[in-house]
C-alpha cells in the first residue's frame, strides 16, 4: 500500500519515506495544468518536474517529420514528467504535453537533484521509476511496430483508465487517432469494432469502458507486461 503519511495525491511521491518526502516538500508548487499545455519541447532544458494528481494525464510524444505525432509514454498519478531519466536540466528529446488537464505538483530540477544527492533511498526510488518509464517507451515502440491497431487501442484505453481510476474517459476520436498515429477514419472504424464487442461505448467526446474483462481480452500483452514490471519495481504505486 502507498504510505498515507506523505501529504500528497501523487502516488509516486506518497510512496517515499517521510524523511525523503520532507526533503522535497518545501519546494512544491501546486499548479493547474490545462489540456494541451506543453511542459517542454525537444531541445529545451527541462527545468521542472511535474507530478500529476488524480485525473491529470500527461505524455511524452514524438513529433514526426510529416507533422504527425506519436505517444511514447503516458504519465498520471503514478509518476512524474521531466528530468526523471536524465540528471539535471538537460535538453529534452521529446515533447511533454498535457493530455487531460488537472492538478499537479511542480518542483524545480535544481531542488530535486539536491534532494536526491542527500538520500540514496530517494535516488533508488526515482531510478526505479525511471526504469518503469523507459520500459513503457520501449514497450510502446515494439507495440506500435508489431501489434494491430485494435489491440493497441484496447491497451491504450486500459492504461488511461488505470491512471484516471474511472470508466469514463474524456477523449475524442480525433485525439485517439492522433495519439495512436493514424488517420481519424481508420481510428473511428477500429473504435466501432471495439464497441461492437461490448467492451466500450463511445460518445461524442468520451469513451466509456463497459466491460473491463472484454477490453483486456482485446488488448495486446504489452498492457500486462508493463503493469507487472511496475509492480515488481514499485509495489503499490500503480493505480488499481
């Protein structure tokens, strides 16, 4: 279970030992992120770490030459975005963007790195999360290369549902197509196919998960792999 002693809604922070959380707490700034906010762009120095709170979703996305984008990793209340894998305010490779707006805790990279330098346990904690984030990027790359869109869509919806802890997912079909890197007509057809299985119900600007088990059966094995990897490295941090 995530420790209740840490006064934060972000599960990665809440899992810190109280003495480690105290090294960070004075530097937190509570912010409200809006859908579409760009936290950093490729080539920019990453100066802050954002820790999303429940209901807030951000992502690492890659900008492709033809104008399309591809999601590499999704981050919600279980994680953090910015300066996690690298040390210090090094230039970003991907774009950090807010997919679903909401609350977050923001911390300067300078304070974050100073605190890690003082605590081996904190360094290990965030190194474990960095491994989970890297695993998600690698799994996403493999998934996009070899799995059919229906399985990828089911995996993506399950991942989003976990982080939101809700069956109601406020995303449009345009947004789904963009995140999966396909044209909207193709995405719309696949969403319709998934709806006909009874796993989901689509609305004008949302998707409702009707039957989680059916959706899991439609998803590729990437979903289960990543959940299990997260649980091995950071027990109790992943929602659900």
